[in-house]
């Protein structure tokens, strides 16, 4: 099966949840791609000479035969359309309303919960770091996340919409900011996030991050 030349730009430490979302989508689609990295810590992303300089100067950036696209949810939606089922694996629900709900969840996770993302960075997940107790703002975000996830997931429910979709990976990662830090999370949500984290595509990304930490 022929496919275009695909390159994914990532942060050098592979700590970005947004890069992870695109990486998982590419793996689930069965697409071959190369990885290139940019050092965000040194500000290399603000220097000319890389694919994202003229777009957002952030990662991820996807290059498909010279077509450049930034913003993870835009990229995963593009991948679903450009490499569509049944030829390629589905990463969004087939039902139009459930598909919209998956996009809603992705958009909310990316645009809200700023205090939680700051106080429980992905250093918790990929480097095992621990931080101070949540501030009132952080705790409020945590409770809103738990409320939303609890409203979507019944006990023993391992996928949001009956079968896996890319929003499951995004939601599980956000929950794991709390779970892997030892913060209080309902057991059914812990089971859901743990189940999602065992997915092969997710574990492959985690392994990339682990290699950078050694």
C-alpha cells in the first residue's frame, strides 16, 4: 500500500501530550513516518530553519509530502480524512454525533484546565516527578476533569464510545497527570486510564520519552 512521505516534528524530550496524540494516531493508522525533534527548552523552536517556524513555532508539526500542518486535533482530523477507513484504521467514531463528542472532548482538554496542566505537568507521567499539593485552582480543575470523565464513563467502561478512539488517549493522559502523581481519582477512572495506557501505540511513545531520560 503506497503512502506519501510523512514526518512528525516533536519536542526533543517527547514530553508533549499533543505530539503523543498525533504519534498515536499515526501508529493506529499503520502509517510509516520519520521523527524529527526540536529543543523547546533552549528556544530552538523560535529559530528559523525548521518546518514549524512559519506556522505556530510549536509542536507537533506534520509534514506530508510538503504539506505542513500544526495543532494536534487538526492533524488527527486530517489523518482521519486523508487516510480514511476502511483502508486505514478508524481513529474517530463512525457515528456523526459521537464523532462530534470526541472532538468536543479533545478541544476542551486543550483549551481548559490550565491550572491542572501547570501544576501536574507531563513531567509527572514521563519523568516520575512530584510537585506540591494542588492549589485551590488546580483542585477545582481536577474536580471538573473528574466530573466530566465520570459523566462519560460508566463503571468497567474501558472506551468512551464502545470502541477506542483518539479522544480516549487524550483523556487518559489528562487523568494520568493526577493518577501517576498519587492524587485522589475514582477507581473506575483509574482502571480506564490504566487500560488506555497499555495500548501499544501509547507505550511506544512512552518508550521514546523514557530513552531520552536515561
